[in-house]
C-alpha cells in the first residue's frame, strides 16, 4: 500500500524558511513523478512544484518561483520542499503527490502538513 507522509510544517514569521519532507513508501520511487500542492482556507488546492521521475528538471508555480526548491532523494525515497522568504500568502496545508508514470490513473496523496506564516 502506497503511503506518503509529510512532515516539517509549522509556524514561521514572514521572511523565514521551512523545509518540508515527504517520506514515500513506494516500491520503485523512480517510477513516480513527485509534486507538492497546497490548499489555503476557502480556496482550491493548487499546484506548487513538481519534479519528474528523472529528477533532471523542476517546475514551479509563478507564485513560488525563486523562493521554493523541490528535490528528491531516491536513496531515501523522500521528496523535499525548501521554502525560503516565506510570506503570509504561503499559509496553507501542503500535500505531497506521487504520480505513477506507467499509469496516469494511479495518483497518490499524503495527509498534508500545515504551514502558517505570520506577518
């Protein structure tokens, strides 16, 4: 059974940093594109960042470009999101996502981790 377990969220002041982690119980981590999404209160879940199974490139939402960095460690089956220069608008629940590249119908979500940025 696939499990994605996020950690690293918390309360931080504007301008601060947090590093999110997502431990993935995937048999073959390299079969999955990995990503981060977030959902703020009263808003739809939105894309934050993605790193394909190759790890050779990364994609970011315009709102986080230049401030957030996504990375994956295949040896540890772990996905990371380094968040710098945080602003109150980054406050949301952050979710880890795994997309099986062999079957687009197989997509998994973690339970989320809360990030709160105070002004």
